[in-house]
């Protein structure tokens, strides 16, 4: 029997089929700045710099982590693509950047065009919602590295901001206020711990008190995009810093933008911790300190503003149907 690439586990026809299926999704995100079609060696994006005095490109790369294990178990692949784009967009939006374009990397044990199509459709939905273009990506089939029913993914986002409008936390001082905005669940962090404690006791199809659907539905809630909220807030109000709450929790992530000599005083009792986090904590007998370090606990974004501006932020956020909460303050690190 002849040895071929296909007998070695790589199906070139499946790859071609996948490219045909996903082209329309990528094209649905294109704008006048995109100069290339899918399938070239690179993605071409023409920069319009007329609005910028000193343009700065801001980029970020991330993955979805072991949340993918839940998608595999549920055989649901239409949400994780949105998770990835939204996570990446949030990471540059909190720096003040407008997202321009997104690139994806998908690696399969055995390429399944149906799954790939669902994932890329998710990319396209989130790219359109976040006003950015999906200009390229890579789909790889790697038998022996991944099991046949599994895949991994990562994404890269590139955005732009004028140097004078970068948001880095430089002006934060004692007395400033932390305004928190709700998350949509675990987002894409803490799944290794969550899966360990939950799946020892429960099944993904279980319905539990406090959850609107099954446990699996809750764990696959889409990582929320804060881009439009951030865009509106920074346009109207002087925001000193934004913090995207990912791995490391509220304190770990917000500390990244604090100037030296300052620390956070979080009002932990000011908001109701969503049911999923209570279920996780109870299932694993996890301490409050560990929960606060690993999970967002219901707060996905924090804006740091002067005390004088807090009412303006709350008012504008409420007009945008957000639910802002004053969750802490900046104090001296004595």
C-alpha cells in the first residue's frame, strides 16, 4: 500500500473544503481597508492615518484555554470563536485602541470541516460586532499531536490609537474610584480549576439552582466584549485606566495599571457573586482568597476614574444598558 499524506493523517481535500466554507465568513468582515483575499501568503490592510498625529499600533495574542474541553464534551463549536475574538479585543481596547484586524490559528488532530466552519463563523460574528476585519489565519492538521476529536486555537488582534490617547493608568492616584461592569460568567479563565471540581460531582447536562440552563450552557457562555462600552466611555469621560479581568482576578489584573506606591481596596460585599462561582466554590471547598485570584467573580471590566467623574461614568453606562457598580478605591500602599 502506497504511503501518502492522507494515510499519514493529513487530508488536503478536507483542508481545501474548509477554506471554501470559511471564505464567505471572512469576507463578511472586510472593509475598505482590506486589500487582500483569503488564501494569499499574507493579509493586506491599508492604514488610514489621517486622524492620528502619532499613531501607535497595539497588539495582543491569546487562546481560549481549557474552555475548549467543555466545547468538545458538548460538541458545540459555535461560541469559542467569539470567545477568542472578544478576549483579544478587550485586551487592546482597555489600552485605548480601536481594533483593526484579527488573525486566527486553528490546529486539529483530524480536520473536521463542519467544526472549522462553526468556529470561523464565530470569529466572523465577533469581528463584525467589534468593528474589525478577519483578514487571515492558519488551519493545521496535526495527527499525533492532538487527539482526533480535539483542536486548539489562538488569535492575534491588531489595533491603533493616537499616542496621546493611550490608556496606561499613569494618572491614577489615591482616592480614585473603581467602577466594575458585570461579566457573562467565567469568560475564558479558570476552567482548569472549574472543570476539576465540577465534573467530579456533576454532568454538563445537569440543571442546577441559580443557572438559567444546563451546567454546560453556563460554562460555554460567550466571553463578553466591552469594546463598545469602552469606546463610549473614553469618548465622553477622562478614564484613567481600564482593567480587563482575566486570569489573576480583579486584584491581579488591576494591579497591572497601578502606579507604584498604590494598592486596591476592593469592596467585596458590594455585588452579588453569580451562582456559577458559588457552585464552583462549594463543589471544591475553595477558599475566598483562591476564588478571588482565579476567577472574575462577576466583574469583567473595571474603569478607574476620579471620584468627581464616577457619577458621569455610572450615568453613561446605565444609558448603554450596562450595570455599573462602585466596587473599590485606590489607596496608599503603606
